[in-house]
C-alpha cells in the first residue's frame, strides 16, 4: 500500500466522523466552556475549514500565515459548516489522489512573518498540522456538544449516547 492509499483510507474515515460531529453543532456561536476556551462558533468553523489547510499542504512547499492567503471561515450554521467541510474535503481528496509518492519526503514550511513555525517533510506536516489537528479539534467539539446536552456521535466505537 502506498502512502497516498493509506492516507486516502484514513481521510475517508476521519472526514465521515468529523461530518457527523459538525451536523450536531448548535446555534450557539458564543458558547465557551471556559474563559480560555475558543468559542464554539470559532472552533466549529476551524474544524470545518481544516481540509482547506490540508490542500494547502499538498499544493505548495510552504505557507506564511501573515500573507493573508488563508481566510478564516465565520460560523453561520451547522449547514454552512457542512457545506464548507464537504467542499474542502472533496478538494483535498482530489489533491491527495494526485500527490506522487516522492512528494511526501519533500520539505514543507509553515511561517509567520518570515519566522519558521514548522519545518519538516510534507508527510509529517500533513499528519501533524492537518490530520492530528482535525482529530484534536473534533474531540474538543465533542466536549462542547456534551456540555450542551447534545448527543456525541460515535467516532472510534460507540459513544455513551449511541449504545
């Protein structure tokens, strides 16, 4: 199995689970469980937009966040989030399908105002900054759902709400 084939299988699994979570996001954009926590609307929009970041990782050799080329999504509704997530996931899938094996060992950088925040292989960047990031923030979103008495979907097995 190639790296691309393995990552495509993982992408399918993680995007399906993420979509189930986004479908349950309530219309409570300002809700935050703690003063240091990201508001629900911002967190949900970040989760919905992460596939766009995955695509950026596959098409170039770097991104400088200060360039303004990556515009944050603003929360409007669960339906809007799902639409953005589905479009971003489809584009990422297309880019992933077209990524040659040798591209995974190429260098990739994340910068802010020219300062390097990350530098490593495209594979490590994709796994850490896209896929692991998606799983992490989806889990946070699951906690927000729980704290709002909204059933948490099963992700890696049954949830307490879907047994």
